[in-house]
């Protein structure tokens, strides 16, 4: 099964898949509203604005598995993200990224190793996976790698569709 085929739901509970973004480079991020890393929303939105018209999108997946830092409802998450960070990129329903209820998308993503060769569980909020325009995972960046990190930006630029 392709990553494009895995059933997802929008933040408002509507069925969808990644197929709606086929042909774009995608940065998938597990996000949270009450985390010390929450200010990364600013950098993620900057990436969206800088590369959105060049075949790129950030996709946010709220997750409440790390310190209960995403306790809100879909409406609360949406309001928080738009009011505080001007988020314009798509957000999806709150999911589990680890454990027995891990979403099937993250079952696949977590098989990808980071630059140190470590795969497996998500370590915290704001872990990032970059997908090519063909839907292949090309890179994994741990939570402390900010959206404006040179290695992340260079990998996005190298992955943009031509």
C-alpha cells in the first residue's frame, strides 16, 4: 500500500488521503499546541509560504501523546493555530503516533531512519518526515531540528518537484 492510500481524516473529521497532495513534496509533522516546541509553527508556516507555490505543503497531525500537550478539540486546535501562528497548511484529526493505537500512516513513517540511522518511535512533538512528490519518505528530522535548519531547508529544496 502506498502512503497515498492510507485513510486519513481532516481536522473536521472528513475522510481523505494524502493522494490529494500527489505531485507535491510534503513535510508531515506531529504537532501540539502546549509544547515548548510549539513556536515551530511559525517556521512551518514560513516554509509553507516560501515553497507552497513550488509544489510543497506542510501537513500537521495533532497528537496528545507527549505530556498531554494537545488536549484541545478540533475547533480549539484550529482556532489556536490560526490565531497564534496564522497556520494556512492542512491540519488533520488528532492521532496517536506511537503505541498500539498508532495511526497506520505513522506505522509506515516510523520505519524511516533519521540521519543517525535510528528508526522507530516518534520521540516528541514536532518530529518531521519529508515525502517526495512521488510519495516516498526521503528524510526524517527529529523534534529539535527547527523548520529553518539549513539541512531541512536544503532537503526540501532538493525534493521540490521540477
